[in-house]
C-alpha cells in the first residue's frame, strides 16, 4: 500500500484529503505543523507528500528546502493560496514536483498523484549505455549520481531542474512542446498548467546559460515550445 504524508493545519482540509486518499487505498499519515512534517518525512519512507505552505513552527518552503538538502527525493505537491504566483515559483524552485491552488478538488489531487506515480514508474528514454553521462557542449549530466556540471563545475540544480535538463539532453535537437514537457516531466496533461514549464525552464536557464536572456542551450521555438542545442562557438 502506498503511503502519503498530508501536512496542513486546517483540520477540515486534512479530513477531506485523508478520506479521499484512503478511498483510493493509500495509507495516510497526517501532520499539522512543519516541524512534525519534517521529522516524519526524514524518519519514515513515504511515496508522496502533500504539503501546505502556510504552516506553524516551520513553513512549507523550509520543509521542502530541508528535505531536498537531505537528498530526500519523495515527490512533493504543495498547496498554495489562490492566485499566489510567487508561492508557486518559490515552491518549484526549492524542488517541489507539483502545486495545487486552494480551493481544490480532491479528485484532481488524486489524479495528479497517480500521474506522478506513472512518471516515476515509467523508464525514461536512455542512451545506448544507460550509465554513461550525457554530454551537451560544456554540460555533463550524470543520471546515475544525479549530478550535473558545466566546465567541470557542479551545478546547484533542484531535483526537478535536474530531471528537466536530463529530459532535454536525451532529446537533443528535438522541438518539445510545453504540453509534451508537462506530460514528460510532471506526468500529467493539464494545458492550463503549462506556465509551470516556463517557470522551470527559466530557472534552469539561470543556472546553465552564460546569458539567460540569450540562451545558447535551451532555445525558445516560438509557437511550438523549446529545443536544446549544442552551443555554437
């Protein structure tokens, strides 16, 4: 049975999520503050974490940051206030895998969890030698060690940024639509959420491009999406 940690200080939301997740045969553990959530997530293995951002003791941003700093790769879905674009951006930058705005539909939560599960369980397209690092220009992406470098210097990527970089590198030269990236990286197809792709691409460019405003690696193909290329001298 898959195990999910639900973290929110509003009892009504916790009850709603727990009821609907248990109907789908998930085992649910709950926490009402950030300290308790972090302790549970570090001590017990979970398959998924649903995390509210506005929590007592320690907010969801800090919980996410500390989990990723501890190399905890459990998928995290953050719950944010309606239309809080800044919260979404910061949450994704810290390493969250998805976000949902309040108020939300429990059915949507369950659908998104299942979509991310499918993505995690699906083997990605890999090179002939799956253990060989991918090389694109001055970039090296080692999927075995989850390590990326540029000119030999380590890149400080979040888990989602690393996954996006590797996804581009495995499809070098191909034009990838936002919908394709949304499905390939997040594992679901919600056209309204393609803004999430733009946010992550922007953050990735800040870390791999010499001049993010004139990208050499990840180019925007107007009307279509994005394309990764080997930079030209």
